């Protein structure tokens, strides 16, 4: 026990008396993640050059892609981390020490999880501010948009550090706002779904991707988005009572919520164009339009003014932004908790303040507005972590193996290779002047992390197991 760092040795599990059913914890938390408008508005626009999103081969292909992604998220990203969290009641920073070692776990996934939260804070602030700027008639990247984004990030970071308990009181109900808006938009456009033709989303002059390739685009976007939330299943499911709670919480909150919100977003876009829409006026961009074909507008939020009228759209944008504020605060809370575990001597206001400045830089540069690019980085970073943790869990007989000494080579090597695989198309292909295109990078990163950890563990590249002190629950 003397060889364990304090953040591991002093960790206290969630007491059994404080455990709650899946519908009061896991399912509720994950459903809120997928009801965030930045997720579901990005689903229809997943695609490639020459097409407009994943609807280019019709609704059937797009929906199959969403369903496949939903179950990949549940099985490959969420399940093993959540099971270990439920079994131990311990946080991710501690549970991750079996895969990355007690010294390595300090960085991965503990500290790394905190750092990436400021990426999510930037994305939240950027897109929420965009909706508010649209409501004021100003375009994306306008001075008003950027000013709101900066204020949003700072306010969310401060509340996350000091007043999250007040936000949490209403955060349970705020996800009802995007739920209602999704249902209203679906009802308004549903009559046009039967008349939607994939031809409006295709550039007839270029050879587009196959149906299977379109499904892979959908899977890559969704799995990349979910990667950090999958690893966070350790923390989220630590309050579950048993394995049944973990399974049901994931099936409803992860797979079910992904299918529900993703498919409704597809129906809204298909129904809008199937209703005979020929032109969409983009919010805040005076005189700018997007028509059918590769330039067509595919985000339900941008289509709201056409579907509901400008006045109602402004109300919807305001409500969606309000509903997005608690998740921004929770990102700061998770970051602060990660830094507290790994950097206990550093004032959270300093560490989170530096992170917030990084978020502001991402907002002002416009990089936070590239949701697809952010999803790629998240998937490349945390996909291999989920894969390796799953392998670690299975090798130990479906349980947490306990902490390991130092830096566990099996975990770090599998992560490094998995990251290169996950980020290949975005970074490494150009770096190595390669024409090879990695299919579905976030899923490939998970598979590489899983398989490589299994192989490395079998050949003896796991570091020494350490004894964990018994803790009363």
C-alpha cells in the first residue's frame, strides 16, 4: 500500500446506501447528453465532399447508421468502464490505474479527461452563442457571437466551480426543452418524409460514396462524439446498484437516446425537403441561401426559421441555448474534479482558469465551430482508452483488476497506436504523405486499443499488480 499514490490509496467508493436505480442516474444523465442540440443537429450533416450528409442514399441507410452507432457506443465504449465503476464505486482516475498504471493514470485518463472538458466547454459556448446571435439577427463569427461565446464560457466555468449545486436543481428538467422542440419539429415536417428523394442531397456530377460508406460516416460522427462520455461511465455508473442497472441505463440512456434523437433529426431534415422546400435562408447571413444539392442546409436548428417561422425559431434558439448551459457548467465541474484528483496542490481556479482561456481561444479562432473535427479528436483520444479498458476488464474475468505499478506499457502502447489510427485521416496521413484513408477512425481506434492491449498483456507487458486497501462501503 505504501507504493500507492495518495489519490489512489485515499479513494473512497460510493457507499451501497447511496446507490440509486438506473432511471434515476445513468439513463437520465446519458439521455441529457444526447438531447444536447449540438449532437442531434450534427447527425444529418455527417458526410463527405460531393454529398449533403448521410441522407444521400435515403432515410433507410441513414437510420441504419445511427442504430449501428448507438449499439457500438453502448457495447464498445460504455459497458466495461461502467461495469467497473459500478463494481468498485471508484472514480475514473482510480479505475484507470489498472490500464495505465498508478503513475500513468495520473495523466490518462484522469488529467486528460479534465483537459478535454475545456474542448467541450468551447464547443458548447460557441454553438449556444451562435443560436443567441442568430436570434439577434447576427451571423456566426460576428462580434456579437464571439462576445456571447466568451461570456458564456467564463460564466459556465465560474458556476461549475462555485454554484453547480444550484444549476443541478433545474438541470434535471431542462433536457425536456430540446425533447419538446424535437417532437414539435418532427410533427411539423413529418408529412414531407414520404416525399423526400435522396437525389436532392447528391451532386450528380461526382461519384458519391456507397451506402455502406455513408453508414460509416454516421457511425464515425456519433462514436467520436460519445468517446469521453463512454469512459466517464466509470463515474456515472459508480452510483448504480448492480449490473442490471448498468445494462438498462446504457440501453435506454445511450443506445435508446442516440437512436431517438438522431433519427428524429434525420426525419426533420428529410421532411423539410420532402415538403417541397427549394431554398433556405441561413440565419444571420443576409442574402445567403442554401438550396438542394451538396450546399443544402442540413442542421435542424438552421431550418427552424423555415419550418416554424422566424419568430418561433428565435424562441426555440433561446430555449435550446438555455438548456445547454448546465452541460457547460458540468464540463467545468468534471474538469475541476479531475484536476483536484491529479493536481491536489493547485488551486482549481488557476487550473480551470487556464483551461477556460484555452476554450476562449478555440471560440475566437472558430475552431470550436468545427464539431466534426472536435469529434475526430475526441474519438482518437478516448476511443483507444475505451478499447483498452474493455480488454483489461475481460482479461480480469469481467471485473476491475486493481491498480498497477508505474506506467503500464500495455495501456500506453495501445493508446499511442490507437490515437494514430483514430487521427490518421485528420493529421497523420498528410504528415506521412499517405493516400490511405482510414475507414471509420473512431471505431478503428477502439478496435486497435482493444486488440493491442490483449496482445501486449498476453506477452507479459502489463506492469506489476498492486494491492488496493480495503474500503468500507
